[in-house]
C-alpha cells in the first residue's frame, strides 16, 4: 500500500470518528475497557478491551481479537496498521480477498522473462525480431503487454510461424484480466502452456480484506485519540 493510500485511509477514519467521545468504563488488574461512540448514537460505536492475554474489539464495526500478550493501547495506536497491527489479528479474524493486481504483476514478469531471459521463443523469431520485441516490452506493465500482444496478433498474418504465439498470449492475458477469485487464478496458471510457471508456485493472490483494513484504521484512530486523553 502506498503512502498516499495510507494517508487517505487515516483521513477517512478521522472523518468517521470526528464526533466520537471516549469513555473509560473500567480499569484494573491489567484490564482497561474504553467505550468509543458518538453521543446518543450507536453508529460506529465500539468498545476496546485491553486484557492481560490480548485485546478485544466489539461493537458496530464488528468483533476482532488480537493475539498480543501484555500489550496496551499503544499497540493499537501504532504507525504500521497494514502489516504489523494486522499481523497480530487472530487467524479467524484475518479476512482476505482476491488480489487482482498482484497476479497481473506476476504474469507480466513471467511473460517478459520468457522473451528476455529464457530462450523459449527464440526459434520463432530472427535475432533482430527478438531484440526488437525484447526492447519494446522490457518496461511494459500488464496492461501494456496486453495491448502490445493484441496489436501483434492483429498485425501478423495467420501464416507466420509466430502468429499462434501472439494469439495464445492475447487469449491468456485476457483470461488473466477476467479472473475473480484465487482458485481460478491458480488453475489458470497451472494449466497455462504459453507461459512458464513453476509447478511449486509460491505466489500469493490474496490480500487483506479492504473492509477489514478500513476497520483497523478506525481502531487505530480511536486508540490514538485515547492515548492523547491518557496523557492529559
């Protein structure tokens, strides 16, 4: 996630919690429970419970637990929401979703490898043709490669020996673009013959659920506000 995206999520969390008030409900024996809510409203209302063996969140934003022994509000108020705070969530709370952008990065890298680093397609092109293709695709991302091979497909005559390769690449990249879930992605790559993918692929085509990350930023913002109150 880029710095700009993180800042945008922080600003959205601040706006959402702009009218929230923070009330200490109980404290003692290593426990600390705060109510986070708007006056006379349950919209986005939730409790943060700091416990000796972990942290629990319950309320209108859902229920989350963190496996952090002996940590306090400072943990939830930390800077690294996307990775560190998310990493401490209980396994059953780590909702994930298909990462459509990451598979495009992986596929683009492997397509370029086949033309630039390996000798897989050398028998289909003259040396000059191969050098030209290598130079033209080396800086292209997935979208650029898709447009490039689509144009190559329409530009080449069906009788040319590399026409089928361009046809297969064009179809494959279109299939990648249309993928919508993880198992479908692995199946496509496993069955792909036009691009080489390792049999023991260690690719991850999942990312944390967007809604979950937004919720973590709400909790982070509330925790920062509570930390300010505790210092008064």
